[in-house]
């Protein structure tokens, strides 16, 4: 697969250079960009790749099928602990959505491409967003848009969406948002699509579960890196690293991509790399 450029790849591999012996977990392996870089940087380490999307997981299994150092699991990162024989030396979580998912109209993540409003990472479980919408009232839709999209015009947008039901496709959702806000709707569109994606995948709950149990499967002095894309997930990681007795923030506690990287890969513009070390 190509089309997804891994973010801050050298910063990530450089950070894991200091990890103790043991496996490194790629908790969000996606198209395998970081996984490949970890494989090249650490040829003697075992790598455990977690990926919720069955299409990506199958592609990764195929790609690494002859590589005894890499195991791929089509599971959430919250399910990694029982798969480990010993606490991990490092873990990477590159949160959110891959550009390969965004650019595939059949997945329903993009407001620019026509497709079914599905938005699930794991298409084998749960219900697609267009199904979820059918049972949601206006107040619940507004709440989701406000909470997960941080969009101030959530009520007005929710009213249009309810009025346009059934909303089955990305372009139908787009039309309802455009009708509600008028003008140049790129920001509200991005926020509404982000909100629905976070909602349908229960992303913040997954992240909270991961953060609550992380210290139980990371080895003393093990290294943990998160790449976050919006303030809700970044704040959750920041608070854990700042307040938990189990983690020590690195100095600096976070890094941004260089201007050159952002120029070459615009998706990197909102990314932040947060790093910490498990206390000994
Ligand atoms: C930003 S992409 C990762 C890209 C990857 N680092 C690369 O270089 O190709 C995030 C990935 O995390 C996956 N994902 C989201 N939530 C997950 C979860 N709870 N457990 C495992 N994977 C998850 C998504 O399906 C997506 O492929």
C-alpha cells in the first residue's frame, strides 16, 4: 500500500533507540509506514502490530507473512496485553485515521468523496454511521457534533441533518451541513465528519481504556509515544503523562513536525508527538 506518509518517523524511531530490551508494540499499524521504519531500525526486536481495520490488518499480515519478527493482530490496541509474553519495551500509538482510509470513498470518511456514510475502522462490528443516525434525535446529534467536533453551530447543523433524514451518504451529510452553515463550510464539514467518526468508533473511550491500563504492560524504563491530531486526545495523553506516578515525561514533553515535513505532508500539520518513559 502507498499513499499514507508516516509522521515524524525519525523522531519516533530515535525515541525508541533508548528503550530497554523487549518487544515494541505498534498499536495503530495502519498502512504499516511506522511499522516498516521500526522494522528497519530495530532488526533484532520483535514487533507486535495491532490494527482495528480488517483491510489493513489483512494487508499487513500478507506483507509480513515471511517475517518471524512481526506479528499482526486485527484487534484494538486495548486488547494487546494478553498477547504479550512479557511487558513491552516500547509502544507507539499514531491515533485517528489513515489517509488511505480517508481517500477510499467506500469507507465514508471524507466529505469530498461520495460514498456510504460508514466511518467504522472495524467494518465487521457495530453499525455504520448512517444506521446510527437513524436512531439519534436532534439533541443527541447536536451533542456529538459539539463534544467530538467542537463545532459551535452544532444545533443548527443537527436540525438540518434530522430534516434531511435519511442521510445515507457522505455527500448527503455534506449537503445538510452546507445548508446549515452556508458560506465556506470546510471547517464545519471537517468538524462534523471528525465528530461522527470519533462517535461511531468510540475513539475516546478506547483511548481512555488504553491509558488506564498502559502502565500494566509497559516494562520499567519502557518508552511510550503517541501521535495525536486533536486537542481531545492530546489532552488525555498529556494528563496521563503529567499526573501518573507510572510515567515520566520526556524533556521536551512533546514535539511537532518540522515545517518541511508539513509542507511535504499537509496531514502532519495538526500532529503532535508526545513521549514518556515508564517509571522504574
Ligand atoms: C493514523 S493511522 C496509523 C498509520 C500508521 N502509523 C502508518 O504509518 O501507516 C491510525 C490507524 O489506527 C487504527 N485504529 C484506530 N483505532 C484503533 C484501535 N483502537 N486499535 C487499533 N487500531 C486502531 C485505524 O484503523 C488507522 O489505521
